[in-house]
């Protein structure tokens, strides 16, 4: 059993240097004290905010800055690139016709980072 994830949840990225916050827009959603998230709340700079600085050399800006610094890893600002929805979502709970996001869901960045939910911002809602 997992927990429903709501707007304000704390996110971490394996290559990010700072935590981020999940922003869920309240359009036609279930409210459990805050808007409840779905697997489709994965839009960079709308739902997924930057994670401070990125340290992954697969990120083109990090690679370019590292090359310019003679091979010394040089972190650059994080702008997540998200090619797919969160996975897995809740198999039994739908929010606005989409699977609810639960605290075990993960999101992949195109540059290789894995985005996790560190604190789901739960408002007394458990998901089977």
C-alpha cells in the first residue's frame, strides 16, 4: 500500500544538488487538502521544478561546461527533460481518469536521473 501524493510533495533527483517540489494544478482534481497528483503531472517547469544544479555528464550543458573546464566536473543549472509519465501509478485509484501518483512512483529524466518522491505531502489518503 502506498500513499497518495499531493501538491507540495518533496522530490529528489539522483543527479540534482537540491530537492524540488511537485506542483499540481487544481484543474478538475480531487482535493485532499491539496490537489492530488496523477502520473501525468510530469511537465518540467510546471509540475517538476529544477533540482538546483545538475551533476550528470550526460546533460549537454554539464558536458560542455566540464569540457570547458579541462575535464573537471562542472555542475550546471538543472532543467529536467521528462520523456514519459511517472511509473508505476496506483492500479486502483483514478484521479480525473488517470492513475493516481503514489509514493513509490519514479520519474526518469532524459539525462539519466531518477526522480523520487522523498515526502509525498500526504493528507490522510492511502492508496491500495
